[in-house]
C-alpha cells in the first residue's frame, strides 16, 4: 500500500469511528459527496471500525466513545461552527466568486473556516504556489479545477496528503484556477521571503 493509500484509509477509519476533528469530518463528508464511489470503502471501514470497538473491553469502549463525542461537540458552539463551515464549502463548490477571499501568499488566496485547521484556498492558474513544508499533516481536497505537484495531479474529489517529509509547490495550469479545502494539523512553512513574511502577519 502506498503511503497515500495508507493515510487515506486511516482518514476514513477515523471518520467511521467518530474520532475525526470537525475539520477532517467536513473534508471527508465533502469528499464522499464529490466521489460517491468512495462510499463503498467508507462503508466497509465503518463495519470494520464497529467490529473493532466491539472487541474492546466495555470500559475502554465507553471512555473512547465519550472522548470522541466530546471532541466533536464539547458545547453547542462547535456544532454551529461546523454548520457555518459547511455553508462556506458549499459556496466554494458552486460560486467561489461570492466568497471574501483574502491574500495569503503570491498566487494564493484563502477563506479561513470556523473549524480549527480548516481553510479554503484558491490558487491562481499559470503560477506555482509558494514552495512550502509542513509542521504536521496537510490533507487537501480539490473542490474545483485541478493542481499538480511533486506527488501527482489532483482533480475535483481527489484527496492529497502532505507531511513533514514533503516540500511542494502546487501548480495550476494557465487559464484555470483551483479551489481546495485544506486541513492542516500544524502551520505551513513557506520558503520564500515574501511568503514567510505573509505567514508571520497572518498566523
Ligand atoms: Zn502543502
């Protein structure tokens, strides 16, 4: 199994177990809408996840379920935040021009979502986004358009994974643009001076 396939299965398995952060929950939900064929794997992992939980001792199961529940909705606020984030993703899918995009780095604009670690990125065509590394794992779901980087080409519904091992500079073909939902566990580390300065202002 390639590292990407492994990361993908882990993402779906966490989702099935209810152990995903709200940001990852949003990303997987949107992925399954854009790529209905992925539901079969998601359903199989759901069954596997359920079987795994049943085999654990009763007490840890209760503790685990309680932990997952409180991570998802410790109070009413995160539920509202997730609903707002869903609405922004919906707008990015259908009418990205209506969103209030802010300059993030050269050739890159963003709308931060009210789910920690989740952001919408809009990459301009014909230019590479600034080369950057990652402090944690970065999961990218393409919503519109397509981009390519050192690891491959990604189209709507595709998920790409990047971690501390990967430095990349996503590139969008000339005349197109790409809109993505990106979930990061740590800050991006830009390499160019301009992008690094922007990173300090906007962090
Ligand atoms: Zn990246």
